[in-house]
C-alpha cells in the first residue's frame, strides 16, 4: 500500500514538473516571439492613402524612383523589396524652408510610405501628446541598420540583437538644429524593457549622438525645430529638398 502511494506521488510530481517545463517553454517562446515574430506595439494610429497624399502636399516633396512617379510609383511600392542605400544614387534638390504640422496619421503615413524599400522600420506608428510626450513603435531592421548606417560601431553594441527587432519608445523628444534631445520614459525591445543603466544620462547622450544619422542621411537637411503642439500634432520648421530622384548605381 505504501509503495502504491509513493508511486502515485512520483507520478503526480512528473506531471507537475512537466507542467512547469511547458510553462517555462511557452514563456520563453513568447518573449522570443515578441522580439520580431509578433507585431510591434499598436499605438492605435491607422492611416489612409489620403493621409499620405496630405503629408506630401504639406512637405512639398516629389519623389522619383527609377523614372517612376505618382501612381506608377505607388503601384510599384506595393510589392517593393528591401534595398540597401549603398546600391543607389540619391539626388536631392530644390531645397526650401518649410513650416508645417502633421497629425499622427499623416506622420505615420509619410514615414511608412515615402521610401518603404529603403526605410529601416516596418509597421511604424508615431504619435504625440499635448504635453510634448512622443511615442514610436515599429519593427526595426537591425541587420540593415548596422550595414547602412552603423557599420563603424555595430561591434560595440552592448546587447546581442536579432536581425529584426520590435521596439517601442516613449518620452519627451524634440529636435533642435538637427540635434536630438530626449528624456526617455520607456524603451522596450520586444517585451523586455531596456535596463535602467541604458536609460541614464550618459547612455541617452550616446543615443542622441548616433540617432540623427537616420535623418541626416539626407544631405543639406536642416531641422530647425521638431516638436509637438497642444493638439497632439508634430510641428516642423526647417529646410528640406522638394525633389528626390533615386537611381540604381551602375556596376
């Protein structure tokens, strides 16, 4: 009788250990999936093609890619593959000073649609609050970012990162004279919050030095001011090109 009880207890223990193992496996799989397999955090910003056209009109920019413009280019972009900026020539011209405001929908549309084949962030959403807090969520193409913009410091990244990574950030953010200024409140890699030591002033200062490479890749771009207003709109003042022509380099 005692042997039966012991065997029964051993059997129950096996089931308990199996359940714990399954829970651990599911938890680890979910955390791993959150880095890139699952979509980035939804900020509730949904845009339409009209939002994109409105943003283009406000900025005044005209884009030409391999001779394609307008609807022809829009149709091409629907199935465009990712490309490296190193393989193409970019000609920026007719710079003008522009002042405009963009809604969260217009900003999100512009960032996603203006050059999806070259942009390093997919499913991007941005929004601003009246108090100046800004949020951003996307799936970052870490591999292409390292190749295109950060090859000189890619080996110095303190955390091992996958090729694609869901990121979310929130904080007081602005740009003045092309310099990013940030007071981060949250910065998540997938479901994992960035450790506190990487949110301190010294680390933030490093990010402020390197992040501008993403927008200063456009030569002559001058962001005098990028902030938000009491309506939760992005407010831009600066000098931007009105025409952008992209052609593949001849090997």
